[in-house]
C-alpha cells in the first residue's frame, strides 16, 4: 500500500530568474506552487543579468521552499522525494536550487531526482489536462522554440526547432524597438490589443522541403526595417517618433503566432498525432491560444495549454515530472551536477 508520504514530491526550480518551489501529490495534484519573481531587479537592464539572478536566488530559495511547504499544509517529514531542475539554464542559478535540493536530500535521507527543464514544460499541460500518448509538444519561450514527440511523461524526441532565435526572444527584441517595458512579451501583447494585425504584412517562416520548423530572425529584421523606412543606414527612430506602434505590435504578433500555429500543426499531421500540448512562457499569449485552438479544431485535433501560472517557470512541473521519474527508479546521487545545456 502506498503511504501518504510517498505520494508527495517537493519540487525546486531556479533555472533562470524565478525562484520556485512546489508540493505535488502523485505527479498531478498541485498542493502549492510558489514563485518569487525577479522582474523588478532585471527591468532596468531590459533582460536577465546572470550575476544578479544567482544572488537573488540565494536570498529567496529557503523562504520560497518554506512557503511552499506551509501553503501545502505539510512539513519535510511528509515529503517522499525531492525533485530539482538540473538543466538547462543559467549555471549559477541552477546551482543554487541544486545545492538546496541535495542538502535536503542528504539531511532527510530522501530520494533525489534531477529534472530536465524543457521536459517539465512539456509535461506541465498534462497535469491539468490528461492526454493520450503519443502527442506533440510545442515548448515556446524566451530561450526555446521546439517541437517534440512525447510518448509519455518526460519521453521526448525532438522533431524540429528554431533555426535561429526563440519566439520569446523575438517578442523581447521587438518590445525594445518599440520602447515597451520589460518583460517584452506581455508588453507587446497588451499593445497589440489596440492595433490591427493585418496592417503590415510581416514575413512568415514556411517549411523547407516539407520539414516543419521555425525561424524568427527574419521577422525581427523585417520589423526593424519597417521602423527605419527600409533604409539600413538610418538609425532606428526613438519610440516616441514611431507611428502606429500598436499596428506594428499587432502585425508582428500575428506573424509570430501564424508561424507557430502552421508549423506545429503541420508537424502533428506529419506525425499522425491528434493532440498538441503547448507550454512555455509564450504559451500565455492569448492570441496564440485562440489561433492554435481554432486551427486544431478545424483539423479535428485537440490543442492543450497549461494555466498561465504553469506556462512560465514554476516548480509544480518539476515536482510533477519528478514523481514519474522517482516511481520509475530514475534517481540521482549527491554528485548530481548542473548543466547549462
């Protein structure tokens, strides 16, 4: 018989600029999920500063773990295993979470599980919406844009990825061009609500030789040249001189979303898969959710998204996938190391 303790996993996530901890039962039931954001600390720089991120994790990690336990109404005595992000991410940030997880594992004699951040993102949607495997997973964020065939929790085979920039990175760069606040993705999306997505026909990446994939560098360049008036030698105008900024934001967003939707569903059809799960920070985008859901429905497919809170970095997805790894005996030793790749 399974004990109550063996059902609970404490997850720890510190791969970038969010310090997170969560308690999850049997891989799906989220008892608590706490995220300490560093947005205010990085906003003056317009992006994540690794040294600042690492130091902030050091200050926040223990209070965040304590709060996750309190919110779940449990103590470390009730925890059956510790799951922690071990790759990929900023090496200094990863090491903070990893050291705390290994310390708790050693002190409490608890099983330790290392979790791949991208595999956890792909799993996140299935915690709230059960799916039949195999399925296709689109992980789309500031650092990643890739398609995976998912044959089970954490059983991923990469099928396609961006040839250059991630979709989220493109949103951030366009936000800088338009003088919008950090983080860029939500700022572009808010401004796009005021604009016309058909006002400017920005380029869309299309499959090469029948192989779906992604590219966003050309889209970023198209936005830049639109703002410069097609003169490569002309400096980018200051934000206050840009006309119809809302139309630029909406048209850029439409092009980015169109690329994500068409390429993802083309791969799903190619693989003969009827369900698509979409996760990662960009999966919060309302236009992406709307377009992907409608386009999938038209093709007789199903599109699944996590709640916005579980699209961005969180520890619930780490604990959830960690439970499956723990149950299948995929444990780590105290020599578990972090990897940026």
